[in-house]
């Protein structure tokens, strides 16, 4: 399995348990803090620094498949 390098709003939904629109705003805020433009990706490292969760925890969460209900 390939390691995830970037974060998308749906990934943040799994990590933080927020709605899609809230996660869109978080990704936008992470871009602004890091001086990125709209077309540029947000990395796992930038996300970890912004939300204060260790990078390893984020990577482990993204690597584990979502279990259906």
C-alpha cells in the first residue's frame, strides 16, 4: 500500500469527525497558513502541525480501511 502524502476534506472527516463543509474550511485555513494557492495540495505534515495531532496518528488512521456498519 502506498503511503498517503496529501490530505483531502474526506480524510479530515475520518480524522476529526466533522462535516464535509467544516473540513473544506479547515483545508482552506491550512492552505492560507502555509501560503499555498487553491490548486496546491495540503500535506499530512502541514495538517498535523495545524490541528495538533501527531503525524503518526494521522497516517495510521488513513492507512486503516473504513469498516462498514
